[in-house]
């Protein structure tokens, strides 16, 4: 575990709401960051899938698949 000191500048109303909701504890901030990292990974995965869906490739034949496997295995 690594300690990071963060000093955000927040509007006073947001600071009060976050404190009242208990969102400023290290445990909660860690959970919020983990959730955001996970959300971004999922978003990036779906964006990549969308890009892949636009690629117009012909399916490989069984022979081509076998050759790709052979080349990969060396």
C-alpha cells in the first residue's frame, strides 16, 4: 500500500455534502477510485469492441486458422 497526499480544491457546498455523506474517508475514496478505474476499463473495452465491429473482415477458413495456430506456436 502506498500513501498519496491529495489536496483537492472543492466548492464549499460540495465539500459539505461530501463530508456529510462520509465520502472523504480514505476507505471510501479508495472504493470510489477503484469503481472509476473499473468503469473506465469497461468503457474502453466496449469502445474497442465497437471499433472492431466496424472492421469488415472475411472469416478465416479452417486451413487459415490452422496456419495461424501453427505460426503462433512456432
